[in-house]
C-alpha cells in the first residue's frame, strides 16, 4: 500500500494535481488506514472535482501500480486543515517523496 500511495501521488503530480501532503493515517477507532491527500485543488475547484481527478489517476494504466487503492480508502482535504497545518510545522520533507514513520507524537496538543 505504501508503494501504491507513492505511485498515486506521482500520477497526480504529473497531472498537475499538486499534493501539499500525502501520507497514510491509521484510525484506531475504525481499525483502518487512509491515504490522506491535501491539495489546494480542494479549495480552488471543490472536493467533487478533486476526487474526480483522483479517480482518473487511479484508472490510468498500468493499474497494477496502484492496486488496492480506491476512493474508499482515500481522504482528500485542504492544506488549511488543522491536522495538515500541524504536521507541516513538525515535518519538512522537501519536494521529494519520503518514508517517514511518525507515530505516538503530539503536535500542538494533537495526538498523531
């Protein structure tokens, strides 16, 4: 799933859909992992259009590179979301995709 998330992020970038943040987030209440994507496209064009772009990226060939990913396990949000803003203050990765495990940490009184 990590590689599928990276590939989807790369595809979106090539399509002009710049993700300010792309990361997996575990929800202990639902016992599931979600790929969280934060983009200004949500604010500019609305979530419906932004999810449409993600769906197009998921359907591009070769589909094997993003196998297991669907809109059901992707959360799209604005870079203005408090979680995204908090993470951006704590982590700096630059423009390249990075493998950083960040768990059981507090940022601005928010448990991650």
